[in-house]
């Protein structure tokens, strides 16, 4: 690390659990973020500013006016742009020293596995079960830690699924079939700061995985009711009949 990097990341380096060695781990890390909307925006921004050396961001959508209420990586000047291009500009403005790879198309299964194989951690910031199931399958196959978050209306959840841990459940252990639950904020709405809270926690859990720091949310589902500001933590167990991770 050069002097400028030591200054930029000094507040993290001061933490004895991180120090210079931990910060170097972050600089050497590669995180894949799928979805650059309400969750992916704050997750990516905090990971960029924290010094993740390489970020790959994936989204096939463009920036629309209705996105700006909660998707803080984008502004009015970005209307009509690809979300990944808009987000890349934002991330590099926060930290020009990192590498940001932008992919503006929906990946097929082979492409998804190929991208996940190169990553140390995957952040699932997508908004539909089809994509989440595909990401989970690829992460199980490649044994890549997955940080999954979701928020809708005034409710949210987050968990970590780490196939590198023997007893870790996967996303399909939690949701067997998702079609009947496949809602998005387009139809039902969402309160703006809620996605910021969950996206920030996704970034935090990602850093903890990379640094092997503290206890992650592996084997736990953290639920937030924003109306009462109450958190609940539910233990998740590996499903011995899971069609994905029990094989």
C-alpha cells in the first residue's frame, strides 16, 4: 500500500481486527454484485469506498425516474443510461483506485457460473426468485459465499449462505418454490431508506466474510419490520432434502 492508500483507509486500518494486512485482503478481493438497484447501489458504494479492489456489477436495466427515490448510485443526469454504466461512474468517483467491471446483460447459466467462479463473494441484490435461484445454484456449485438481501413495502430480510461451511443452508433451503411469492417493489412499493439499510448490511457481511471477522449471518435469517423498527433473527438449518445443496 502506498501513502495515499494508507490515508484513505486509515479509519479501517486503525481497527485491530483489520490492520494493514486486513486492508490488503480487501484490496486483493473481487466481489460480484448482481443488481444495481435499491440494494445493489448502497452495497456497491460502501464496498468501493472500503477498498474492495475489484467489483463486477451486473444489471440489464436502464435508469428511470422512478428509480431515483431509492437507487442512490444514480441521479437525474443518468436517466436513460445503463444502470451499470451510471453506477460505475459513481463508484469510481468514490474510489478511482479500484477496478469496476460493468456487465449490461442478463447472464445465462454458463456465464453466471463463469463470473461467480472468479469472485470471492457474491452479493445478490436482484429482485426476483428466478434470478435468486440461479445465483444460489451457481454459488453452491462453485462453493462461493452468497450474501442475499431483499426488501419490499416496509419489510426486509438478509442472510448469508456459505457453501464453504459444512452445515450452511442455501437459499433453496429457505424457499422451496418462489413463483407465488415473486413480488417486486414495482407492484407493491418500498420505503426508500429500507433498501439502504439492507444494502449496507450486505456490504458489511461481505467485508466480514473477506476478513474472516466476527460472526456472519450464515445459518441465520435477519428480519426487519420497519414500521416498528423491530429486528428478529431466525435460525436456518440445512434441509437434508434440498434439491440444490443436499446432493
